C-alpha cells in the first residue's frame, strides 16, 4: 500500500521521527548532538516552527513541534537534514546518505495527546534501556521541561503552560506525569499514527482534520470477515 501524503496544517502540533538509514548511527560524538540542536534552533526560527519536545537517540530523532505555516516543518526538516548530512560526511570522511528516506509524522490533537506524546518522546531512552530515568539522559527536552536546564531552542506549548502558574510549578507538575505508566495500547497508537501518517487524536479532532484536508485521518474500516462468517455458519449447521 502506498504511503499517504503528509498532513501539514498551520498551528497544529506534529510528532516527527527521522531514522538513520538501515538504523545506522547518526550521532557519533558529543559534538554531533550539539551541532544538530544548534541547527535545529536556527532553522526553527527561520521557518517559524516552535519546538516543544525532542530526544536525540543514537540512530534517530523524535521532535514535537508546531509550525506557523503549512510548509514550515517540511522546510525545516529538509534544510536540517541536508546540513547535517554534509556535516557528518565531512567530519567523518564518509559519503552517501545518512537518513532513511522521508521523515515520518503525524498531526497531534493538543487537548488529548500533546502531553502524552511529549512523555513518549522523552521516555525513549528509558524504553531503550539506555537509562533508568529520563533525567539521566542529556539529549532530550526533559532537561528543560521537567528540570531546570535552560534550553533556548524550546517554546512552551499552551498545554504545558496550563500545568502551572509559573515555571517552577509547571516543571513540578510535568515531572509528576512521569509517575504514571503509558499503556502499551497508547504506545502502539502513537507509533502507528506516526509511521502510517494517520492522525493522532479523538474522533472529533480526526473529523475536523478530514474536513480541512479532504483525506481520511485513520484506517478504513475493514469489511466483515467472510471466512469467519462461513465458519460460524458451518458450526450452526452441524
């Protein structure tokens, strides 16, 4: 089945994932992470995209961001990807591609899923058994969203701001969210929506997106399983 075209809407958050080609390492040294984040900040400003959460893993990245324009995220990812490939190839005397084709993305329903996706992103190093707690991983937005490191790259989303009246109370409330486990069903829902270009949200949000874009926001409902129907009919007639 061909991949659906990406959905891009101004002022609607997106969860973006970009992986190394054949899952190869994309960050080799400490400096590589710094370069990537520095250019992410530069292009986010240039293309008017607000970055809310991120994690840089050894062979892929997760980003949660909101564009002001319909093309903002595509422009950011294209410019960032090209720059970083040139940097890696020059630094490590290599040639060829670095990223695995197109980045993957999904529109995120702010009210229902924004904070969930932010936690999902920042918990990646824990799920990968790299650290026991997200606070131990230096290359994620948890350092700012939950702790007290100033990361100028980040912009607070309205859902995050609603957690408290000031920075200290918001960080405390955000940390408490990590005391609860993300159910496996939600993990699967986030992954499927991102990998298959569906919309991550409740039914009302999905219907709104379909009306605005003219394309379906979730998988088509399957028809009845005729094989199962015949099997049940056979049992009844025995």
